[in-house]
């Protein structure tokens, strides 16, 4: 939410440069969303690969994540 508020303030100044501020806002917001998705994906893979898998005496598989 903070990112979108900062983006809104930054885009507001671009109306003087003959660009549509609404289009610029949506393009920048989408780019930020895509970057966030990529970061979440990278974090998920990292956490899965760093997980510890153990088998209990009952034969249950238990996974511990950092």
C-alpha cells in the first residue's frame, strides 16, 4: 500500500510531460506487482530448499522450514 501511495505521488508530476498519469500509474503498479511476485517465488524456493525433512519413529514425514 505504501508503494502505491508513493507511486501515486511520483506519477502526479508526470502530467506536465504530456504523459497520461493514469496509464503511467497502472504500468508502474503492474511492474511493481510482477517484481513482488518474482521475489515471493524466489523466497519460496529458497525456503523449500533449506527445509529439513525427517521421518519420525511412527513413519511420519515432518518438514521444518527456516
